[in-house]
């Protein structure tokens, strides 16, 4: 049947092409104007106008031709062709010579290959008519198109697959799920080869598809995800508008049914049983229960709660967000002896409820949880829990302070034994009876030393000391009046010599280490030994203080400068205790305003002869004298470290050496001239022996000549260097013995500086003669650089000569 249909289609196409070819012979298009022939054309030589042109119509070739012979496409023809074979037809362009061949004489074009319109829809070629003899163009080259004629050889295809869509469960009929679209490669402008219609091959019970648009819709309203959560629907696309003989393609569409909250939570069991020991601490998890929900995702999120009052008090229910389980925990301590079984009603309800499905029923469920409490061996319990006891501080050793009681909470009711944790009562101030729990004093108590005692009492089973309980006990020591009152401080007061009767001297207060419950009340009076006192009086102010006043006119420090006033203080008891304190009162001199100046007799004598201004001036003078004395001592010690004896200075003149020759007299940086001058103590030279240097006179020598000749002293060749050694040793001993003198001595080394200068030295140290015998006239021959020096020494020579004359 299919082969017969295909043959019919080929016959119809061939008939259509034949009709078109016949029409091309009946019609032609003339091109008027000068021809494009070569020079010498007879027509051109005649000078006439000849109508020439190509004669053809649109060329078509059917695609997918399967015949054995080349397929005739069409014919090109020039109206100048007279049929004598003088014209040669040729073609060029797309497929010329390979796909399309032309008969050079007749102009017939044939297709030699099988064409596919879906790959190329048309071919553009150019036709030429040439003279067979000269190969010259007889007609202008013309372009023509061979169009590939479409046949229905391409089936529709779903290029965007695979398709996956979704629709919510319980959606109404006609709810759009998704759209599919098929593509046909055939020519949509020619026939119905590309006109596609859609239909459902599989799954038409639940879904439909629009034949033109490809939109898939629900066909039923009872899609249930819990029953089936996905469907595989096969959609077919057929071309030729679905007519007989059209080609078709199909695709599978996966449609997922999404969940809605249409199922309430349900407990798999109506009762759960758990057990837990009675000593489980608060917060211990007892167990977990879970309500099942057929929905998925957030539609299964639920919360749990305890519905009965007893369960709310004893237990707590929380939701595990990961597993959606109800976690039951202990909220209050359990007691096997009080209640052995607890019944808890737990309710589960969805967190997110869809109002569209409320009419399906309540989205909550309940179950019963039975919790069995297991008995354990518990330590004794203290009853009642009061932890405060009181005892008088004068209680005798062994007096009962109080009794503690502990009972075994277990059914066995084992006997209890008591003890005191000695880490809280290291001094063993209290003891306890192991059987009765009576606490007694073990030592004498003193509230003033320790007013409170915190001890820990232990209660344990008699036959199992590992079952022990602890209770903190606070014992308060009650006060008794066992300490007499005392003066708050050792009071000392002052009274002016010109005091008048009734003047307030001192206000007295007392302290008492006791703390009576009714508060302190003290009474003040003068001691019996002071009853004959006529100088001062004591007044009890009734507020636990007393005031001392003068009772006579004026006091005299020279007669008595200190008064001792004994005061008796009594507390309110019981029993009443007393003590005597002494108030020291000094007689002082005061100014006109009553301000105290001095409180001793020596100061009084001085003040009687000198005014305050004179005293201040005297103190300032004394202070200045002290400062001057200290300054003189400091300067003397400073000079003592620098000034030396005659022998010392002579030796230092030979020890200290300055190698730097400086820059002349104006150079003050190389030498400290004041230090050099201080080396010579002329007073010591005058007081020394009369022996002079070589060439000098004896004891009757003029001191002025000694002072002048000292810098010119020259070392004798036979000088004993032991003098230097003795000098240095003596100075070292002096420095070692005087610990207050800084170490001024120093050890210096001097390096070799080269050979002597060729110029003689100007210094008088190396000159054997005196200054008056030296001749400096040779300085004039040293040149202009030493002119100033020569002038200075020449002038000095002239002065010495004038002095000698």
C-alpha cells in the first residue's frame, strides 16, 4: 500500500513538471536592443534591430529522485537558434558540470544526483549561448535558478525533549501541565508537508493534548500523589495535517504529581510505653514517638504537644526538626515512692495546613504514652530543709545547738547515721550525735571572734555509706554582754591658758565589741579618783557620747601644763560592765582668735621675750647659716681634690704633656690655660725649702725671681726618677684612703709621634739659660709666616733689656 502511494505521488510530480515545460515553449520573453554578438555579425552589418533573448520558465527538480536515468530539469533556448546546430549552450554556477549537465545542442538540463531540499532549497546558475565556430557569445549571459521541489520526506521531531512536567495532585480537570512542540523539516509554504497535529498515544486516561498547540492538560480531577506520583505520557506529532499518508514522530513526557497537604498525621500506635529511673535528672530524654504523614516535604512538618495537665507538669515534648519525631524529656524530678506510672497524652499536628483541604478532616492525631518510674537506692533526705541554728556564745561545751533529721526515701527505710564534714569544721567547734543528729558545742564559743559558722552535715545509710547526702548548716552565735565599753581612741585635748568656764574641750565616744539586740546604751561619769577635780566637768549627752567642759578661769602652763582626767563608762548590760579611760588635756598658748600656738613650757619662755615675727626672722637666719656652712664645706672639698702641694705640682708639670701644638695664641680649644695655671701653688713654693734649681741662689733668694724662673726649670741630667714614683704612690694612697673623693687620677699613654722638628723649640723648658739670656733675633730669618712671632719675641726681649737697665 505504501509503495503504491509513493508511485502515485511520483507520477503526479512528473505530470506537473511536464505541464510546466510545455508552458515554457508556449511563452517566451524577448529582449529588444542591440545584440551582444561579435563585430561582423550579419545582423549588425544590415543595421537593423533584431529581437533576441533567452526563452525559459522557472526550473524545478524533485528532491529525493531515485530513478536510474538522469532527471530532466528543463531546457534553455535562445530565439536566435534556427535549429542548425550552430549555437552551443553552456552553464556555470552551483552544481554545473557535477549535479547538473546540459546538452550543448538542445539546451536540455538534467540532474544526475539525488537532491535533498532540506539541505539546499535552490541552485543559482548562469546560461551562455555561443557560436560553435567562433566560441563568441551570441546572447548576454543570464542567471537562472533551479528550485528543489519538496516532497514529504521528513517526519516531525521533538527537538526539546526529554520533557518533564509537573502538576499538583487533586488539580481540577483541564489544568495545564506543560507544552510540547515538534518541528518538521519540510517546506511549510508548499502543501501540507509541514503542517503538524498532536495526539496522545499513551496516558490518555489521565491527560489530553491540544492538537494544534501541543499543550498538555489534566483529564481527571483525582490525581493522587500518594497513589501514583508520576506518569509517562506518549505524545505523537503527525504532518500532512494528520491526513492519511502523513509522517509522524513521538516523544515521552514525564509528568510528576507534586504533593499537597491532603493527609493528616497519624500515630502508628495508640499507646507507647517507656521506663526511666527515678534519679534521672531534669532534661533526660525518656523516648521518642513519631506520627506518620503520607505527604512529603514541608507538608510533613509537624509539632507535638502534651495535652493532659499531669503530663504538662512532669514532662516536656519537643520536635526533632530532622526526623520530625517527638522527644519526651523529664521536666520535674521523679519519685518512685510517690508515683510509679505516669500517663501522658501527646498530640501531633501539621505545621502548615492548606485551607483548601480542611474539609478532608482534622490534621492532627493523639496517642498515649505510659512512663514507668523505676526504683533505685537513694541516699537519705534531710527533713525539714531549714539550715539555720542559733546558740548563745556563753553556752557550755556539750550544749545542744539543734537537731537535724534525715530519712531514707526508699521503701526499705534503712537507718540513717550522721557526721560532720570536717573540711568545713577543721577546729572541731561542733560535734554531732551519729544516731540522733543532735549538734552540740565542742569548744567555747566567742561571738566577737566568729559570729557565724557554716558547716556541712552528712547523712548516710547505716549499712551503705556510699549513699550519702549533704546539707549546709548555718549556725549563728548569739551575743552576750561579756566585753566592757572602751574609749573609742586615746583621746588628747587642748585648752587655752585664757580659757573661760564652760568652754567645750572634747567630745568623747566609746566602742563595745558586744552587739546587744536592744542596741547600745552607755553612761558616762568621772572616775571616783577625779571627784575632787575643780578644773573640768563631764556632761553625759544621752546619745552614747559625753562632753568635757572647763570649770575654772584661765590656766598656767608654768604651774601645770598637762591634766589627766579619768572617765568611767558603763554599758546597759545585763550584766552591766564598765571601764575607765583617761583623757589627756594639755594647756596651750593661743592667739587672740583662740587658735592654739604652742603647748609646751619652753616655747612659752621664748614667746614671752620675742614676738612671732622675731621668731620667724630668727629661724630664717639660722637656716641661712646652715646653708652657708654646707656650701663652704662642699667648695672646700671640691678645691681639695684639685689643689696640691709644691712637690705635687712640680711633678705634674713634668708628667702632663700636651702633644698638640695648637694654632697659636688664639687657639683656646687645645689648652685649658686656667687648668695649666692652677698647677702652680705659689704660696706652697714660698713656704717650701730654699733650694732652687740649677744656677739659682740659695735660701736668701728673691721670691719674685722664683716665680719667674719656675716655668724655665730644666731637668738635670742626674735627676733621680724615684721622685716621680714616690709622688705617684703617695697620691694613690691618698685617693684610696679618702672614700669621698671621686677617682680623678687617670693613666695616660702617649704614642711616638716621629722625629723632632728641624726648627728649634721656642719653649724655655729645653733652654739652660734664663729668659734674659735668650736671643730671638734668629726668628726674623724664618720667613713671613713667622714674622708676627718674631715681632712678639723681639718686643719681649726689648722689654727685658729695659727692665734690667
